């Protein structure tokens, strides 16, 4: 069932802000409180607002289950691939090979309070992004399955 | 008889749970050697400002791997339980 | 008595959650009781790692460097995600039972054996 026009317009206006806020929490996970799991939950809440405000039949064409399932699997594969990258380079499993090294995310940080740079912390931002994509896809798929199971008409009862 | 047994079990469990505020000190943890090492050397070894994220993804990365697989399994389980109910809808999508 | 307030809250919430699971008849209320119990366990994990006069273990613009313990907070993150997974599976159970039996009262579900 659809909600009124006020609720639908409010959900349309709120979703971009929730998306930007969630992506900020995911990306700055190594500097401020937050990280992959928290940011993924915030973005999935924004998607849930849109799914609940519009009726399920309108949304089912645009947010499809196949896309979200592929996104969740891609997140988990990226996480395992980043952990196995250290195996391919000759170190142990899950070693932080990019920290303090000078390439992609590899600035060094001395001990003590500092304002915080985005370029630090090695493999950790890549893992944050992977887990954020996985949690976003996973929570949206759960919500879509529960709603489609409720809306299905009984055949022969 | 059954109701008396339920109340008795509840009283025993309540007594056991109320030992927690009685015996523990709030604000003085007993053993904190591992966390002192993480707080002193975590910023130089992992170059991250957030020590909790460094512990979750770098020092204890295996637990995070297990947790991601648990979340993935939960989604697979929900999809499995609705499989018979949504049988004709899935083939229409593709 | 008030210096121990987080532990008293843990005991109270655990007892409330346990009482809800044992005595209620509606399926959704039983699942809410399980959720309250998991919240009490997460609170217990975090409040074990507190140190007097400490701040959060984050070095970005930190006012001082005595910090609370960081490992219990990391373990609580894992516990919260496992609670979400459990709640998702329980709620899909509730939807399937409602489709099959037409009611979610646990006394009725035991009697209509099909």
C-alpha cells in the first residue's frame, strides 16, 4: 500500500542525504568513529525508507534482487581478495602490506594526537569499502525478501 | 506445580545475575596488558588514527572474516526459506 | 550503589528479556525478548572495558592520551552483526508461519497440526 504524497516526497528528499552521510562514514573509517559495518547500515536505512514509502510493486522494478545479490557477493569477494593479496606477495595471510610504504594508502603517522590525513592506514580503507558494500547489499536483500513474501497472494486457500 | 517450578528457576537465575553488580568493579579492569600494547604501538604499526578499526581489521582480521561469512549465510538462509513461496516470480524476472 | 549503574542495568535488562521469552504468547513479542537479551549482553561487553577518566581510543584531535580499552568495542561490533543475522532469520520464520497458519499465537500453532 502506498503512503500519502507528503511521506513519498519526504523519502525522495531524504535518500541522497542518507547516502552521502553513509558513504562518508564508510570512507573515513580509519580517522573518526565508524567504519564498514556502521556506514553500510546507514545506507541500507536510507534505502529502506524509500522502499517503505513507495508501494512494493513500484519499487520492485527499480531495486531488483539480482543486482543487490551481485553487489553483496562482490563485496565479500573484494574483502577476501584484499586479504589474499598479502599471500601473493610473500607475507602471511591478512598482513597490512600497504601501511608505511609510500604507495596507494601509505603515509606514516607518528605517535600522538593529530588532525588526521585520508592517505594513511594501508589496506584498512579498502577493507572498509568492501564490507560497506556487502552490508548494504545484504540488508537490502533481506528487506526485499520479507516484503515480497508478505505481499504474495495465496494460491488455493 | 509447573508455575511454582518456573518461579523457582527465575529466582535462582535472578540471584545469579545479581552477582554481576555485586562482585565486579566498574572502572578498574583486571588485566589490560594486551590493550596497553595496542594503544601504545597501534598508531605506528598500522598508521591508523582509530585504534578500534585497527583492532577490528588488522590485529583481529580473522574475526571480521568470520563475521562477514555469518552475515552472508543469514542472507542465503532468508532466500532459501522463501524459495517455494516465490517460485514463479523469480523466473519472470529474468 | 550508583557507581555500578551499567552492571545493574545489565542485570535488569537480562531479567526483563528472559521474563518476556518465558511468559508471552505472541511470536513477535518473544522475538523482541530475545533482542532485549542480546542488547544486555552487548552492554555488558562494552562496560567491562572502561577505565576511570579515559576518553575514546581515537587519536584524531584527541585532548589527552589516556584511553579506555579498545578490544571489547571491537568484539561488540561482531556481536551486534550476529544479532542482526539472528533477528532476520527469526522474522522470516514468523512470516512463513503466518502464511501457513493464519495466526501467530503459539497456543493455536500447536493445535492446528496439518
